[in-house]
């Protein structure tokens, strides 16, 4: 079962290897099914599966997408009282394997591991119960003592997860580490590798930071994860230029839509700046409109749909400047940050 299509996680490079191992153990082709663990994101289409797991897998094996609102079954309750409902086809499988990559995550510390079960193949009620609870110790790159992640791992065990297969990537998205095994032990080994691979030590107090949401920038909303700590390297009064491809537009997430509909008055408030209150933010994204941008960044930020216009404003503000460039913002870990 591969993770959602938003992150670029190279599962097509190793899902065929997993299938070959299953076949060598005597599993028939008809007994292998690929479930797109999209969680609260949009359903996966055929083209998404081909990009995610490769043409050979799609052409030879059944590929289905998860729907958090449909075809889920109750499989148990965690010690903290969360009722676990997961995809019925996932629940019925004799062997449950999840595959995905590790990218820093704002609540779970890192993606991968149990996160491929929740939200991956969980019901909307289970996802909501978990995500709306108050957890201690959660945060980007924080794993030990993180109750948010600990409950994810309890949910994965209740769901009967057998094996995780997680990859760590380099700056070019090549696989530099592949970890398979227990949902906790293998994940922690992958985290150690990811911390070493993703950590940088840039100069601080620079005039400008150029940050991208890559490799999570297919959706504008998701791409803002790249802004976590990179702006902190810029001096007060400096500027952050944020670049997002946004090939799928603003993006979609069931929980975000639920929250927006419940709290329409909140949408009228200007959101906090991911660049910090004392730095100017310039946003470039060619595929979204200003209203979608204003839902996610404050009105004080500049927005451009043309890169030349964004660069012109940056040059006008800083004709001569020191700068940090973060081409893989969503993966980047700032040392000491």
C-alpha cells in the first residue's frame, strides 16, 4: 500500500521489489492488491498510480484508492480510546505492508511508518478523533515523546500492520536508504538516516531566503510546509521569497474543508505569516488565484503569478543582498532549529 500522491517518495523504485519478494514466498498475482493510501486527500486516478508505483505494477495488479468515507470497518480501540476504522480491503488482507518515504512533518515528526495507516487508510471518524485530540510533544522532526506519533503507532498495531517499507531520499530524490520491518523500529532507523541527510547549517542573519515547497509542492497548501524553519535564517527586516509549483492548484484535504465550513468567520481573519512578522514575504505560484493565497498567507505578503515579477520585487527591495537558497524546503532541517 503506497502513501498519498502529494509527496514524491519514489515508491515506484521499490514496490516492484516488494511484489517479487511476495511472489518468491508463494503469493499468487491474484492475491496482491495495491491500495492508494490517500488519507484525506483526493482519490488517486490511474495516472497517479502509474506515477506512484510504475506502469508494470498498474498493468499487472489491481490498484484501488482509499475513500475515508466509504468501505471502512471497525478493527479495535486503542488504549487512549480511539476507535480504529480502516479500509475494509486493507483489514481483510493476510499480510499488510505499507510503503512510503520520510519527509519532516509538523505534528508526527516525520512522515512514513504508522502515518501510512492513519491517515492513509483510516476512516474520516478515526482520522478526526486522532487529529482533533490534544497531544504532548508533537512537532516537526520530533519523534521521541511525541504522543501524536505514539498514538499513530498504536492505531497501526490495532489495524494489524505487519511491515513498513520506508525510503530516505537525497536532494535529487534518489533513494539513499531503504528500511523495512517493524512499524516503530524500522521507522526510527529511517529517521536517523533522514536527520543526517536532510540537515543543513546555513548562515544566519542574511538579507534574503529563497524557499521552495519541493518536493511537496504539487498542491499550494501542502507546499507551505517548506517554510517551517528556513525563514529563521533571515534578519529582521529581510525578505523571504517562497516558490511553489502548485501543479494541482490549491489542493484538497477533507479535514481542511470541514474546518473551513464550520468556521467561515475564521476565513475572514488574516493568517499568520510563515515568514515571521518581522520579515516581508513574497509568494510566487503560477497556478492559484489571490483568494486562495490569502486563505493561507497574510494580506501583507506580496503575491505574483509570474516569476519575473516576483524577482523584480525582490531586486527592488534588495539590490545587493546576502541570501540563502533552500531548493528542497519541505525536506530541509535547519541544524539547531
